[in-house]
DNA sequence: CATAAATCACACCGGAAAGTATGATCTTCT
DNA sequence: AGAAGATCATACTTTCCGGTGTGATTTATG
């Protein structure tokens, strides 16, 4: 059955998982402690033994989500052909950012950042962002860009062109649109760099 | 003092304005009907005489916000010099989208689109978007782009590069960053068009 | 087995806020 | 002036939900 400490940790994780589910789908206000309890197969009492208040649970959950939400499309950059590497990264990046999980996280952060700005920093402090470092390295070493941060920023912005539409439920791009966007955005950035 | 119909309309507007204030700053869930009533100098009873429920009031308010939220930086496109026209439009566009009002509207729409997707369409149905038409015209007539929608999409995406940071409270760009962004984004799009 | 801690099941408290009821007061139209 | 309707002031009802209390039951450990 496992030792006591293991069981306690498992219960803690169960609660955090249920809370993640609830908070992501309902937002902080509308999230329901009774539902979180029943989702995690635990009594409300027990929830409150682990987390003293809804706010505390929320804060811990955001940190938890931050730790879980790793995605590495960085591996695509290992491709020997530079252009192909960028293209594959671009497509992976676009697709991942249009999935439900990251969209719901963004929705939650946007909704709550107004009243409690610190949760955003809480989240990003827990979320390991090596993507930026990898990108910077690629742009400066394999492309020879001196100050790559601007190019990267513009590129990334273009790659997220469809995200707001999806976030607002106005429609999803299909595979062709995604591929096309990856190509166009990458072309613009590369052309700009090779210009002078 | 005005006729009856005028007074009723004025009261309706007062309520909608108060509701706009409240919903934009608190979100739907946390918005308080008593506060809306007192903000509009009207009794809760009267609020309910005009709008049968909180949900109804919310829906009407979103439509109302949609009608009010016009911004025309399109005039910048009248400048005789093509490049200058694009640059001025770009800066105006960036600045406007970083103001509180549009950011709060976006926050509200993002937060509620999850549970009630129809409010997004409600909003955009009421919001007159001539900007896109003007841009399309400019890109095809003065720049000679055949299928301008893709160029426009990429350009706009780049111009909104800082918006998410501001929306999440992670920091605002200063004047130099904004000017720089306008220049870079415009340069990339123009270069891509003149390429072939 | 015995003890102590954790958990359960379930009822309960208190506050906040949506929505309603009532009777008084004001405004408009005839 | 007087009737009709709108608005006010205020109190009330109801429901939901965060958080707590109690006593029974399980589980780890000496």
C-alpha cells in the first residue's frame, strides 16, 4: 500500500489535479470546492487539511500547472538543414499553442491577472522556459544574427497569429493554413536577416 | 426636462454605462448588481425593470460596448508617402491596442468565451470593423498585393507583439520600443512584397 | 492489541449576492 | 386636478458556497 508519506503525497497530487481541472475549466470565482473534493475522491475536510483556503489552493495549483506545462518543440531545431529546422519548429510551435491545455491556461491567467497580478509571476516562475534560450542560441550561432531577440519576437508573434481567434472560439485553422503560416512567417524573418 | 421616451432612454444608457464599467473591471461573475445600480444612480428595481436578469444585462452590455468601441487610426493611411502612411498607422494601431479599454474588453471576452461563446459573436456583430476593409484596399491598390489578407494578418500579428505582456501585467513597452516595433514589422512586410 | 493520526460522512454556520415585494413619492399626460 | 405609470427606499427571500464542527471509521506503527 505504500508508506504514510507516499500516501499523503499521492493525495496532495490528487487534489491538485482535480483543482487544476476545475480551475482551468471554470476560472477562480466559479470553481467549486465541493466539486474539487469529489473530483479528487476526498472529503472537503481533507482538502482543507492540505490547503487552508480556496486562494491558497488556487495559488498552489497555478504553481503546479506551471511545473507540469513543459513542451519541447526545441528538438526540431536539431535538424541539419537550417531552413527545415526553422520550419519544423514553427509548425510544432503553432500546433502546440493551439491545443486546449495551453489555451485554457492562458485564459485563466488573463482572467485573473487583472485582480491578482502576482499569479502570473507565480506561474512563470514555476514554468521552465528553455525555449527562448534555445532559440536565441540558434539565431545567433546558426543564423549569425547579432541581436536575435527582436527577430525572435517578431517571428513568434507571427506564429501566434491564429491563437486569438481560437481562444475566442472564432474558428480554428486547418493543416494547410498552419503550414502556410509557418512558411510565410519564416520566410519574412529569414529574408529580413539576409537583406543587408 | 425632456419627454418621457428621452428620459427612459437616458436611464437605459446610464445603466449600460455603469454595467460596462462594472463588467469590464470585475468580470461577469464578480460583477455586482447593487453596485451597478448605485453607479447608475438608480434603484436595483429599476435596473431589473430594464433588464430582466444579470445575464440579459451582460449580453446587452457586451453589445453596447461593441457599438461604442470604434477607433480609427485608418486616417493615417491617407498620408501621401506610402511608407510613412504604413508607419503612422502601425504606431497608432500599436498604441491603441495597449490602452486600458481595449485590453479590458479583450480580457472580458477571453474570460467569458469559454462558458458562453456566443457573447464573442455578439460583440463582433455590434463592433463595426472597417479597419480591415481599409487595409485591404490600401494593400491591394497602393501596394499592388494580389492577396493582401495574408500580409495584413502577419503585419497585424507583429504589431500586437507586446500586447500579451501588457495583458498579463508583465510590463509595458516604452515609446522607443513601440516605434522600433512599428518600423521592423513594416520593413519585413514591405520587403517580402517587393521581393519577387 | 492499543494508540494516535488521518480520513470519512454529513450536518451546519454565515455571508454575499441575485432577485422580489411593498408602499411611498415623483412625473407625465389628459 | 387627477389618473397612470415610473422610480425610489428599504427590507426581505432564497440560493449558493466557503469554511467549520462532530463523531464514527480506517490505517500506520509501537
